């Protein structure tokens, strides 16, 4: 089909793309979502810890900080209103040495500076009263941290989008395109039913493919896009049930938050992610990497049994900072940043993207 037109195109049906499409459709705009694969949220959005983050760690005043806080509050309210399963279980950030206690103090100060609610310092005795199997020297309790069913959340976003008149085209990868002289953007869509689609507004929410999509569209602002760095995170599941009712996080490590214990809505525990810088997307989990997990986890749970960890899954974070970098933020670029009318690019949308998804969607809609 040639020459089809619409008001808005959102590229990518992950949690952030769906949230942006939903927000645009609720404004009364005509929205088409192009998804390269055959279902929603099958890449980064389904390969994470499903944690609702509190907003503790992020540079004060940055997009991650502000949109996490805004998104967290909106997300809890949205889940209540739409029946999306979640559990506000809280988490403990733990120190196991004097050096880590100093890091814990810095985290507590950052949380206070960032305006994070429901944060409390705990002594060893207080932490172990909450989680008797935990070993630590001190801890922080984050009462606003939770877990959510990311799949049910994305289904709810999809339902809102479609109820407002938006549509999703599956198996519809963007193969190319160009920015036209009149400012509209023409996209060449591949897949089983190739077509050309013209739009007044294109939102590039393609996640790991965002830079490649921008590069494929002639006249799109690829020179303004940050570079892509791939940070693989491996997860291991615990055989049997964990003796914890809250999430357990160590003090952060370079590139991530350390090998932490998270719980799904059924109470099943998993550990991860670690940080493995890679050159290509690969979701295989090497069983041999479990050895480093045992060492990391036993710092706060020495009773972890031998042979209790089995490979679960892996995710890839679309980092915009080089390996070993720090302070990277979400990158959201509109015409004010790059000068191309009708193009909004989202890059480096990693954690806390799930938590911030509603806020990210509203920000895109406001820019549009």
C-alpha cells in the first residue's frame, strides 16, 4: 500500500512506546504504532526485574529522577484504577561492611535530596527483625518500591490506545524513509505487508533499535543521537522459595545496582542483573556465570544453598554512556534539540523506564 497517511506514528510497542501512543491518542490524535515483531513488549520491556523504582539513585534534577518520581505515583494509581496486578512490597538496601555503610549513607542522602518518600534507616537488628535470614551491618528501607506485572500493564496501555482509536501494526519494521520537503515524514515499512506511510509526527521509541531507525530515515537527526552501548544483564532463578518478603539490594556497582534479589507477584525469587558489556545482542545465559552470583548473594544471604541458582533469562540495556561511565540519563530529543520538525527520538530508555512509562508518555505528548 502506497501513500497512506496518518497524524502520528510511534515506532516500537514496548512499554514506553505504548505509553506514548496512549497519551497521544488520548489527546484525540490519530495514532499508528509500528512494531517490528509479532507482539507487544517482547524485547527490553519483558526482560527486566519488573520493579517499581522509588527514584533513589538518579542524578538530582535529571529526567530519570523527575520522571521516576512522577511515573511511580502515576503508575500505582493507574494499576489501582485498571486492575493491573502489583505488590508494594518495599525493599532493603543493605551494607555488609564499613565501606558499604559509607556508600549506604550516601544513598540515604541522595534519596533525601531527591525527595523520595518512605525511606528509613535501619540498624542491623531492625533489618534482621524484618528479614531474619538477612545478614548485614545496616540497611535502608524503601517503602514505596514494588513489583508489577509488566505484561498486564502493557495490555492495559494497549487497551487504552485502541479504545481511543489508535492501532498497532505488528510485523511492521521500519526499513527506511525520508523527511519530505513539506515537513512530513515518509516511512518505508517492511514485513509481510510492505507499505509507505506518511505522518506529521514520528516518535522513535524503538529501544535497542532507536539509533538504527533514525539512521535509516534520510533527513532524520542521526547526528544528534547519542551512541548505543549494550549492557547485558543476566538473571538466575532460585529453585525453591526464598525466605524473604521484600526485595534485597546490595549497594550499587558500576553500571548497575548490583546483584539483587527480586520477587515476582507469586513470591518466586530471582537474582540479577549483573553487568556484561557486549558488542551484539545475545540473550543466552551462561550457567558458569552463576559462580559470581553465589559470591555476590552470599554477602547478604550466606545460607544460599549450593546448586540453587539456575539460568533464567537475560536483558540488554540500551546505554548511552560508555562502559564504566556514570550519570547517564534518558535522552528525549524533539525539534528544539535537533531542528527536524515532527521527529521525537527516545534513546537510552533503560531502568527506570518501566516505572516512568506514564510520565515518559505524557512528556512525549506534551512535546508533540
